[in-house]
C-alpha cells in the first residue's frame, strides 16, 4: 500500500509539472523552465481576419491618477527620472532601449511597445476575446514584460512581426526577448504558428533554460 501511495504521489507531482501552462486557471502562478513553457504553447496557423487596432482600447488610466498606461511605463522604466508636472506631463529624463542598445534623452523619442504586438495577439487568439479582455491586455501593468519603452525607430521596425521575421538588433537582448515573448504568450494563453515555433525553438537552443514565473491572466 505504501508503494502504491508513493507512486500516486510521484504521479501527481509529474502531472503538475507537465500540465500545459496555457491550461492554468486565471490568477494562478506557474514557475517552469522557459523551454517547458514554450513546449506547452499550442501551435496553429494564424488568421488576421477582422483585425482592428481600435478593438484594443489602450493607454487608459486604470488607477485614475491622471497618468495613462503609456506614462506609467515611462515612469517605471526611466533610468534617470523625468520631472512630472501638470496633467502627467514628463520633462527631461533618460531611458534605455534594449531593442537597439540605445539611451534616449526625453520621452518624445520613445514608443511604449506591446512586446507581443496587438495584431499578433489577435492572430493568436485575442480575436475571440471580449472587449474588456483586449483592453486589459493592451494596458497590462501587472507584468512588466508585457509593455516596454523603446526607441520609436526600433518599434516601427518591429511593427507587428513575431520572432520568425524580426528579432532585436541588439543581439545581447535576444534571449531576454525570447523569454519575455514566451511568458506573455503563456500568460494570455496565446498560440504560436509553425514558423514562430521554429524561430523560438532556435532561440531556446541558444539561450539559458531559466525558470520563469508567470501569473496567468486568462
């Protein structure tokens, strides 16, 4: 009986480890090696039918403090803090753009990028979400990997591409980009397409298999 009980306990532990990350309940937290998260992502062809950027209401002010999501990210990521005045106006400040290994003085030269672009999220599953779910995705301040301040130049270069066709010019950031991409897709139960899977698998072979903690949003 003790042997059976031991096998049952080990089996339960193994089942917990191999349960696909995308199957976790919203609000739960998982910590797994990043390659395990990648392997758990569903793979299917994408469809961009019906995409409208306006379907993602973004740069809202969820906490009603007068600063939009964009400004909240800029304040959080500043290397040298800007002066905040008036109706959440930023003056001065310095930021680091990891996509292209560039420091930027002043917020005007920056975009706040959705690491997994809005169109990519739509193509990967967000097209079936409610308006409220898309708004939450577009303004996600709960996971610092979801939104990132980068140079406008690098963000426009990336546009709505996934890692199969675009990766950060700064090679030293690519492993972090890979890890964050997989994390965001896991957090929101988003799929990857075959070409994206191939690119991510190549990155996985080049990058540390670091443990990643994800709080599942859906």
